[in-house]
């Protein structure tokens, strides 16, 4: 049924250094998965991570090795199983590896949707919107540069919501940086911050109070992944939205956080959830618990980005928009027709599968040999 499974590491420089608490990126390594069926249908997926092992448990190199060693032999041995049965077989035989599983699942859904002549969103319950709002992350670390960059984005009608990566400096310095930008951009522009789990609970209490008073709309993952007690206390203490990101590792952790009121917003990342289907399950849990949603990113290229957009298009509530700006951070285009960003939103293709066509010659030029 599946003839071949290829894993390609594609190196693309970013338009500027992207500074986070866990790493500063100057190049993104896209991990692209290409599955070809016996009858010639090709499906694509992506398992891109941030900062090697600086961010999480999987790296581009580990994803490639594990797919080639474990996933590919399993997939090419399958006969007469549908997509659900195939995914179940993978789950039973391979532990962990959420990013790799997400990429494989995306490629299988791309193939199935192409067979049916439908967009991937229709396999996930059906889209409720044809575009999703997209914010821009200001991550130069320089206040004046960030203000200039934000003003340019608003003028171009590309983004009017901004997130700032903080947590690598002292709390007071970070707060001053954020509030200077908020003041410069005014009330019409939404400002959020991502602490990337860098603060202790005491630092978070001090920082969040100042940011809330300064008009910031959302605080993402202020504390360590495992410190759900602190996340619960902060969520109860402050009026500003507290968002779980790295603490969310799929439906089981979403249930645990929801049960204890450990966040007021969930950042759904399909790779961290283990797949598009599991990302939609995280959204279901949030809906049942009255938790708002935000569409997150692992700074994927166009394949992972549009796959995420297909999933996010099915969410009832997308109160805090999405962060699907990853392709705009890259200096090279790997699609024959680039994704469409306009009027502060990303348009979701209506064609079969993911609705994109990859430029394989360009990929070959950029891939790690």
C-alpha cells in the first residue's frame, strides 16, 4: 500500500535572528516527510522542531533516524489497513515521538484526502472558516527594532497582534521592554508575551502583575512544564489570560490541566499533541472545560503550517487567533505557489489534501546532504 517513506532535512536561514528564552535561531531545519503509495499518490508531512534539543525531546536528527529505522519499515509492510487502523498500529508499536507521529499522520491524511478529492479539514470534522488570524512574533530583543517592525506589519495589513518572546533577561528589564512596545503601538494593537517557562512562581507574580496593569492581553507558559500547581495558582490570581503551551503534550495533559483550572487558554500545537487528530481532541477538551483556544506553531515551514491551519479551521472557538507565521520567517520558498497571507489572516486552500504543491527541485537544493 505504501511504497516509500522519505525524510528530508531542509536548511533555510531566517530573515533575522529569532531570540527565545531557550535558543536564538538563525536557521530553521525543516523536517519534511514524503510518503508515496503503490498507486503513485504522494502525501507530505512535517516534523519541525525548535532549537534542536533545546526546546523538547525530539530533534531533526532523531526524527529522521527514528522514521527511517522504525516508522518506514512498519508502514511499507502494511497491507489493506485504512488510515485509522494504520495510525492505531503505529501507536501500539512506537512509543513517544509525537513530532514524528504528527508528520506521518499528516502525510497519511494528505493521501486520503487526495483520494477522496477533499481538503484535509473535511477529514477532521469540516472547516468553519476559510482563513485564520495570524499574529507576528517580535523577537529581536531590541525595543526600537521591535517597534519599527511592528509598525511596518500594521501598515502592510499583515499583522495587528504581536507576541514578544521574553524570559532571558531580568523580569524588570523584560517588563520595561514589553510595556515600551505596548505604549508605542497603542490600544488598537494586541500585545501578548511568551515567557517560555523561564520564571519562578515569585518572578511570575511580579511580572504578570506589571504586564496586566500595562495592558498586555495574554501570558504564555510563565512557569516550568511540570509546575502545574503554579500555573493553577497564577490562573486563579490574575485577570489576564494565562496560556498553557509546553505543558500541553496531547489530550491526556489537556484533560489534567483543564480539570484543575491550570490555564485560561490552550495553545494547540499539532506536533506537540502528536497529530492533527489529537490536536482537535485537545480543542474538544478545551471547549468542554470553557477554555479559550489559540493556534500555536513550532515555527514550521509551509507544510506543517498549512496542516495546522486545516485543523484550526475546524475549531468552534479560536478566541486568541493563531501564530502560523513560520513560513514568513524563512528566506526561501519551497512551494510552487506560496501560502496567502492578507488582511491579517492566512487563507486555507480549498483543493484536495493539504492543497499545496511542493517545489522538489528547490527542496533538493536546500536539503542537508
